[in-house]
C-alpha cells in the first residue's frame, strides 16, 4: 500500500494544505496580502477545475471551497479595516506577481481545454447506464497537463503512444453512499462491475480478454490498457480499456452499434484503480497507437476533466 499512502499524502498536500496555507497567509500577513489573496483565489480555481475530487467527493469539494472563500472574504475585510497597511518590498512583490501571472496562464489553458472547438471531433454515445459519472482526465492534454496528463506523460512519450492519447479520457462513477478515502478493494469503487456499452458504430478489430485484475494502488502495472476492445469506423479507431477479465461480450470482426454491451469495468492493465480508459485515434493503417488522437465530445461538449455527467436512462 506504499503507492496508496503516497497518493494520499499528495492529495492532502495539494488539495487541502496548499490553499489553506495561502489563505491563512493572506489573512495574517501585513505585507503582500492582496497579492496573496489573488494567488489563493487562483489556486482554488485551478483545484476546482483540475483536482481529483473523485476521492474527496463532490459535496466535500463545494463545502471546502465555500470555507476557503469565507477565509478570503475575512482577509479582505481585515485589510480594509486596518488603519495602516504595510507596503510590500520590491523583491516579495516581484516574486508573488510572477507566481500570479503564471497561475493566470494556467487558468487560461484550462479554459482553452474546456471551451476549445476542435476542427476534427467525433460525437459519441456515453458508454454507461444510469448514474453519475466524473471525467477524471480529459480534453486536449497537449494544452494542459493538469486537465489531462496523457500527452505529457513520460511513460507514454517513451513508448511513443502519447500523440494517440492526446484526447484520452478516464471516467469513474460517483458513489451514492459514503466509502473509505481511496478504497483498497475494487468492489468499493462504484464503477467496478458496471456495464460498458458501445459508444459508436463500427467493426471490432481487437479484443483482449485474459488479463488479470489487480488490487487498487498495488503498483508495478504492466504497460497496456488491460482487457480492451478496439472499434474501427473508416479510419477512426475507438479504444476502451481496463475492462474486467473474461467480461468482454464481443469478438473480433463483429459489427457493433451504439448501445451494444461490450463488457464490464475491471481494474486490469496500467490502472491504479477501477475506471474506464477510452481514446479515439485517426490512422491510415491498423497501427492505431501511432495515429493521432481525436477530440471526443458528448452532447456537443468536450469531455474535459471534472465534467460531471448524469445519465438518467440507458
């Protein structure tokens, strides 16, 4: 469970301690307080868009954000009612200003991922039945690693697969009841065992169905997408990975249409916890891993990180 403990430490540091630290610094600092306020607000916005809220929960996310905003308002009131405000030193002002400019640039790139309208894109049917689902990585990963890590990942660059993963998308299902923080068994993840349905028409050209599922955050994952289905439509290739061993219901050369049952979610391959990995590639040969990643949309919107999708009926 070494990997799990490391993930917990990273999440608490980045999602909780960092914004709280800058918020309290803005509240009690007599110098640079307004720049610290601005920096804290930028950090909070970045976390809202790019944080891994699947583990904390969406309800916790908004309660926590509201508490930080109250701290910021208290800090503003404190500064306004001070009879004297100390002027910042030129050095600290310059450093904090550079930090704020960088954070604003990060926010601009996040907005580009959310609202960009790519020239080439494919509209899909959502691959799950009723429930609430969260995109945990998605959108143009070449623009923003925080929104989608796939393109800039060193392991994918090393294998020369990162260009095909430019718009790779990871999806989890939100729990309807309270679960442990970063559960240790597959069954505790709401998406584990969920049916996966075909998102686009085409012909199945690849099926992998014999890879073992492993425990969450167990480390030493094989470099593959686990139990996988690849669907071809013209020169587009749609890949769905990390399915459960032995669960895939289709075979190679089958013709499939949207809504057909493909398999169920597992935790196979290079997957630290149960989720669906899917990506769309364009390639003139069947060597689709060397193809170019294509934008995936659902209901005319990009599948960007932290987009919440509620499916009412299948």
